């Protein structure tokens, strides 16, 4: 089984809908991250969490919120989705903040 | 703010050739890490190689090696004996963000195509 899993893998939704992307890990890492990838761009950091009680904004957090339900689970929410949030979303984990291990990604389309 | 620049949007070489991908970066941190990630069409992000800034020796992993020039803030990736399976997007990344912040800063990527 994969160490970092993301659900759903693909999602199409409509403008204004609330949507949640979920991430789970079995690596036992303390840190978890959400990134966004747009075509022709690298990954950009949305939010990161050092542990369950420590959540921090990244460079593009506007329009997003997160929840760290447990050490192994980190969810990303779009309260009211808009078309320019159409992108590929990656969850990642790290032990100590050095090497990061990525999930398979979620392709989100907002119509 | 940290920045990572990859100046080659796309490169194409013949199978078995050697290719070098360029990356420059800027950071005010004294202790940091540099990474090359590969993203094949499957879209999975795969770590290729990493370099610790305090280590002068260039990292190597089989056919992959880096040329790390700390003073010039340059971090290039060399792929020897290129293979068709090396076709992918390659991203240079820098971390951590500094000032107690976390996360990686990525370049925009280089699309590498290996021709048969």
C-alpha cells in the first residue's frame, strides 16, 4: 500500500460548492503539507502543519482552509470553489522538514 | 523570500546522451537543502537526488549527479546515459523556507524529452 494516499484522485465540481480533499499517511511523519500545481508552474505551498496543534499558512492560502484531524490525516477544504482553483493538488509528509514524500495528487476541476 | 529559477522550459536529447538541467536559487538561509524531483506523465512526484548545503561534495545517485556551486547559488542536474524512462518534468526545489517557516520552494520545471 502507498505510504501517502489522497482522496479523491479526480474531482469535478461547480463554482460555489464546498469541497474537501483528504490526505492520509502511514509513514509516521510529524509534518504534513498541501501544495498546488498549475500548468507550467512548479508546486506552490498552501498550508503546512508541524503537528496536530500547529498549522501554518503557506504562500497561497487565500480561499483554502485545512484541518489536521490526527497525526496521520490532513484535509484541505475549499469553502466556495471558484474556477481559478482548478489545479493539481498534492499532499506531502516529512520527518523533520527535510525530504518530503508526496501523495499521488488530486486533479480538481471547478466549472 | 526564496526563489528558484529554471531557465530551460524544455530540453530534448537522444537516448544514451548526457544532459544537464540548470537551476539557480536565492536564499538568505545558511543551512538549507536542494532537491531535484521528477514528475512523469503519471504525475507522481519522485525524489531524484538531494544536496545538503553544508556538504561540499556533490551528491550522486546512479546515473544522476549534481553540480552544486554554493557561492554562485547554482544547482544543476546531470543525467548520464539517458533512457526513455527519464522523459518527465524535472523540478528543482529549495527548503526549508527559512525564518522558522517550512515547506519547499519549487522552480517552474524543465520538460525533458528523451528521443529514441
